[in-house]
């Protein structure tokens, strides 16, 4: 039972376009990826992240997701290679998850919905600042990592989930330092890439998506921990922060390339 995703916006995803016209664009995200339609591109190089653990600053609950914010005032934590030209600066990471383990990811792979999807948002400094990058087709690069419930959970996820108790309600923020998000990467560097958008309004179509093929494992308890976050501010009636995912959008003829055969 995939309950309709809940969002902080007064309207659900089907009505976002009434206030955010881009939401009805031709390059919206997320999308369903079907391996039969994917094109292997042997010219795609491998991607490389060089993150400075000292760039991690805080973790916050913005009522929509839990987000770790990084210092992006210079090329301190960058992503290069793959489909990208130049170095993109890591700005923040956040997650999308469901109300149960059978759904929660935004992208759907060959019909599979993962329990959660982690996004690492990077921007291209050639566009001056983040706001400027949002207006460019090559402005932003998001690495997406799928999370599935398993018996050998990644110890590195613990760091983020340990902080959850300090940011239970909307607006809560806690220091989050000495954290290198590359420890969350799976073994394989295989990825799909396509051009799309932010999955929350205003849904700017400025994103080069790099979706890692190999999911990482989290435990059922870790998923329950994520679902213990609330959308409401402190001292207000509890609204569980779950199902903060946008449903797949029309592909509209876009080609999804794979770095692997
Ligand atoms: C402006 N920023 C950083 C973002 N806007 N929308 C975001 C979405 N959560 S996603 N999923 O990254 O497109 S992140
Ligand atoms: Zn996201």
C-alpha cells in the first residue's frame, strides 16, 4: 500500500505545477528506469568524490527530510568525472523514505522501489553561486544511493541515524562534524545517468543525476529510526515524517545512459 507521498507544500505532487510551472516540464525527476531502455555508454568515465570530513557542519530536520549541510564556500568537498565536466561542490545530503520497507525511493529501477534513497547534492561553481547554478542545465549534480533493508547494515549509516534523536521535530538542528559521506558509497561505482530536476518544488531542471546501481544495506531498526522523525514542530501534534518521495515523472524521450554493460 503505497500511501500518497506527503509533502510540506499545501498541495500534493499532482498540483505542484499550479504554483511551480516547472513541475510539468519535459525533464522532471524522479523517473522509472527500465534496463531494456538504458543505453550503455562506453565513453562514460568513472566518477570520483574527494570529500573533506571537516566540511560537514550540521544535521537538520526541515519538516520534509533530514539533511546534512556542508561548507561549500570553496572547492573543499567535490565530485568529478562520470558525466560531469569540472568539479561540483558538495552542498548537502538528505534522504527520502516510505512508511514501510516496500517503498520509499524516488527513482524506481525495473519496477523495484527501494526502502529509501539518499541524495548528495553538488553544484557547479562556474555559475558563481548555488542560486545561479539552479538556473543552468549543468548547474547541479546529485548522486543517488538506494537503501535496502538487509542483515549486514552499513555501520556508516549509524552516524546519521544516531543524530535522529536530536532532530526529532521540524526546525531542530544539531552539530554534525567530522563526517565523510563517501563512506556511504557501495563497493561498485556502476551508475545510470540522465538529465532531470529537483524532486521538490520549484523542480528546476538543472540536475545531472548519477544513480548508483548497487544499493547499500540498512537494518530494519535503522529504517524505523528514520520513520521516527516528525514533520511537526516541537509541542505540536505529531505527524510522522514518512513518504517524502515524489512519484516517477514522464521520461519524455530522455535517454538514460549506463556506465556498465
Ligand atoms: C535547493 N535544494 C538544495 C534542493 N531542492 N530540492 C531538493 C530535493 N530534496 S532533491 N530530491 O534533491 O531534488 S534539494
Ligand atoms: Zn532528494
